[in-house]
């Protein structure tokens, strides 16, 4: 049997691109002309290795070569075939192509799994959890923001961190589930499981941040509560007709704080001008209207 390009590189037929590159590096070091001056055999071998690598290192040319190697385009001179024979031949070729594709996918799954497990799984998981908790911390510290703060941008960063941590973790889970499915240990729709875990992870992370912020607010109002008068301010948008933005401004010490005013207090604010506000003297960003509505 004629020597194939895979034989020249000393690897199995239909090996992955990573295996091709690894084999080439090893052989190129061994047969390079600079390391074998005057050796015609080494020089010829290096040319063969380089030619094989040129074809097999490119995904498109490798795929074409694999198909030719499988015999899908080998046609023998023979008597005309019946339609049934032609259909059977096409079926076999299609089955062979599917087999090649499946084997390639299986090798990639195994390679990805081995790469993932090269570092202890718990270390990667701990890092991903840290990213998600860091995002939840941004929500916690900026949930009760004031108008002049940069907290809305912090919320954007928080969501980005939470999504990043979840995506990293679910990519790991997807690799593991694919490998287990290959071993027959997992059944069902893996994509749905990953999507479900992703939604749960994001929801849990955001909930931790929001619930933590509300619990902190309750703590501040319980042990450090104070009251002051705040001025209600209404701003009418020129660009958006009919749009009104309402805020209330309160002062603690020598610093002013501005917070958004809920629409249910608008009528009261218009009638009275000022609004009584409950705040925390330990951390004045924790504030809320303290008026009784009829």
C-alpha cells in the first residue's frame, strides 16, 4: 500500500490538526538540514515532511485529502451500474463521510476534555465562582445609588462579570457532558441542560447582590436611622415631549445627595414641595421617602 501523508508524519490516518502540528515539530527538528549537513536522506525526508505538513496543516486541504484517502472519489472502470447500485454506492459514501466526521468530532471531544482536566477542575470552578461573586458584590455596593454616582455603569460591569463567570463555568460543564455522553454515561439534550444552568447561575448571582443590598439597607435603617427634609425637583425633557424626571435632594453634613423619586410620591411632592426622608447617618446613600400617602 502506498505511503500516505499521515504515514510520512508517523501518525494515524485522519489525525487532528493538533496531532499533525505536534508530529511535524518533532520530525522537523530531527531531519532539519542544519542538523544533518550533507545528509541527502535527511534532506529528502525533510522535504517529504514539509510537503505532508503543508497539506495536512490547513483544515480545508486536509478535509479534501481525507476524503480522497477514504476512497470516496475512487472510480473503477467497469460496466455501467444500475440505479439501485448507484444509490447503494452513494449511501456507502455518505456513511463513510459521516463516519470520518464523527471520528473527528470524537477526537476533538476527547482532546478538549483532556485539556480541561490538565488543571484541577475545582481550581477553575473556584475562579469562576469568584468572578460571579465579584459581580454580585458590584450589585450589592451600587444598588442604592444616587443620581450623581457612577453606579449605573457599575451595574453594567456587574452583569458583564456575572455573565462571564457563568459562560466560563458552563463551557466547562459542556465539555464534561459531551465526554460523558461519548462514554454513554449521559443522555438527553445537553444544550438545554447548559442553558438551564446558565439562567439559574445568572439569576442566583443577581439575587445574591440585590438581596444583600436590601438586607444591608434594613440594617442601616434599623441601627443608624435619621430624618431630614428633602427638596423635590421635577425636570421636563425638551427632546422627549411629556417626559418628566423627578428626584429628591437631601443634605447630610456638607454634602448633597440626589435620588430618583418614585412616581407614587409625585402628587405629594407637588403639593408640599418638600419630602420627609429617612436615611442612614452611617452611610447616607441609603435613603427613602418617609411620608404617609392617603
